[in-house]
């Protein structure tokens, strides 16, 4: 589905919002997204920019944002992908959440931004839900390191 098929900001179905980079897609990403989708009717992915990965993750993206969006859009559990520009702070994220008005913001148990996301959910009358446990040794960084060892 695309934004042209349905206005996600006005839809009356139960919306679940997740955010992330989803660079070098792995099993932890899949389990997280599938678990998040089970919380509502529509799963909306706020996909971080390439600049975010370079600035906040201190590395170059393996896949550019358009490629990451393409991968995500082919998953049955993902209904919408919002390609974010580089958001500079908490106010930008809060504005996005207020526009989408999700009933659920889904996270993993090890989310470093849990308190900020809880505040965002509260601001729109939503709920913060931990949908997956931390999956050790299944991060994008771990995968990139393993690939590098093969060189």
C-alpha cells in the first residue's frame, strides 16, 4: 500500500507505529515487525534517513533509505513506510507521532528511547507496548562484523 491508497493520518483503524533504521535486515527485525503488527490493524514504519545512520550510528548505511523502504514494503506485516528526513530532535519526533496518532507505539525490551517513546504515546492517548525481547547477537552491527570477517 502507498500513501495514495489510504490516508494513514485519517484512517480509523488501530494504528501501530514503529521506528528504526532497519539497515541490513535480519531475523530480529522480522520478529519485531511481525509482533508489532499483531498489536493492531495497520503497521506504520517510520524509517530513519541515511543521514541519521551516518550521524547517530556513526557508520554509512549498507542499504540506502529507498532500498530499505523497498525491502520493508514487501513484508506482509508492514502496511506503510514513512521515509523520514533527518529529524533533529525530540520535537520533530513528537510532531510526527501527533500527526499519525497511533494507538500503539511498539518497541523491543532494550529500546534506549523507552521514556521518550512513552511520553510520545501518552501525548496522543496511545500506549507503549514491548512486543519482543532483546535478541542477542542478531543486530545489524553483528551481521556487518561477521561479513567483514569473511573478507
